[in-house]
């Protein structure tokens, strides 16, 4: 089967410090964005649970 990557691409992906730095930067940015999203989601979920508890306790 024919590889979609040329030898030049394989060398760049495997050995290039520039490529390794780009991957690391992208990973850091993506993981920080994901962590921020998860924190906001958790905060919203906790607030919703408190609101539900308050409504149930009034009944």
C-alpha cells in the first residue's frame, strides 16, 4: 500500500525540532483550553445541583 507521506515529510515529522516544538505548543494550548472548558462545565453543574437541591427542599 502506498503511504500518503513522502520521505521528506517522514523525516520532518520524525526529526525536525521545529515540528516537535509546534506539536508541543499545540498540545499545551489545546490542553489548557480543554481544562478551562471542563472547569466552567463543573462550576455550572455544581451551581445547577445547588439550585435543584434548593427547589426540592422548599417542597
